[in-house]
C-alpha cells in the first residue's frame, strides 16, 4: 500500500512495535509513549475532521502541534511544563520514525519549541539518613522478622549498588547468593556491571535464608507475604512509614537512595565516568547533575561553619 492508503493507526502500531522490540523500552515507558501517540492522532482527527492516513501525517503544521500542546495545557487535567516537554519529545520521536522508516518527513516540527523547563536536581539523603533507612526495618514491630530482613536487603541494593527499584525487584532466586558483581539490564536494554559490597551480599543472604518459601530458581528473589513477587508499591509504602518514624522529608524515597549512592561516591572522589557506568546512564549530562548536588552540599557546609560566611 502507498502512504495515501496506509491508515495512521497502522503506522502508529508499527512505531510501538519498534519501541518495544528494537529499542526495548520498559513497559511503563512504552505505555507513556502510546498514550501520547493516541492522544496526538485523536487530536488530528478532530482538528481535521477525518481519519488520518500515513501521508496526512507528513503535512502536520507547527500551528497544529502548538494547538495540541495548548489543549494538553488546559482542561481538567492540565500538564506541567515538564510533561508538555515530554509530550513534544514523544511526538518528535513518532514523526522521526515515520521519516526514517516510511519516508514521510514532517519538516514543520522543527519550528516548534517546547516550554521552558527548570532543571531539577536529584534530592539525595545524607549518609546518616541512608544508614537509618537501612536499619529501621528491623525495628518495625508490625513486620515479621523475615519481612524486615527482606526490606532492609532491598534498600541495601538501592543504596549500596545504585540500583533502580525495578532492577532490584527483577532479581531471581537463582541470582543468590549474590556474586561480587551483578550484570544488570536497565532502561532501554542497557546492560552494566555493578560491584556488590560485602555488606549488601550479607543483607541479601540473611533475607533469603529467612524467607518461609521453597527456593525455586525462577521465583523472584524478594517475595511478598503471600509468596508472590514483592511489588514496588510495597517498598514505596514501607519507605513512607520509615520517613515518619525517622522524621525524614518527603523526598526520602526509594529512588533517593540511588541518588545518594551517586552523590556520596562523587563526594568521596569518584569520577563522573565511573558513576555514569555504575548508574547505567546513557548520557554523561544526566550524571553531571550530581556535581551540582555535591557543590550545593559543600556550599552549605561552608556557610554553616566558616566564620566569615
């Protein structure tokens, strides 16, 4: 079929297949791209008053893109500047695919600028706060002993290895006992090697030994109370309770422990390239945000301690 015959929905489906199987995006990222794409195609059909074909997508104007962004900015659920920027990025990715794979360029997209987004810095916890978060599960009177050991082990992987929560929960029983290095597959299918500290291995070993379930190699390493895989929501709720008991701010989340891993390494003299590899960042610019966090910490210490500050 020619570009004038192929429905836009078919081209959209091919794009999602490309994202899932060639770029190997995570299910959550894939869902976000799909939501943006469906919303964009629905807008074009309403705006133009007819179903769209592949060839029609090449005639998209800058004014139409701006109108769609304005629509997403208003309504009952307005998007923030950051979300609008991500929406525009997804639309560009979709049309870039149409250009490369289908020969349908959209030159007007180059004329659209996204909203200005104030860059946000990672918000790590201090070393003492991180240690408190790792120790606190064992003091929870409402948790079974094996659950407390499990929660401490998960948090140890986030802080001691810099794992994302999804990466820690993706480990299987066959991965234990943990070796000296772990091969982790992160965002975009990017694989990295992460050293495992002895304290982290010991925390995981204690958690696995205490679990009241038969050790099946294909089962999740961390199990919920009823035996199923431990969910990210459970860990987030656990950390929320820890925050209340330790008096920590709302920014003290599971992901903050990963930020703390990077920030504390940087403060101890590790170089950015090494931290980039440990975190699995595709771009060094993402890792460079931690230099601003460390500089802010140093300035704070100076302001509180120097007699002429």
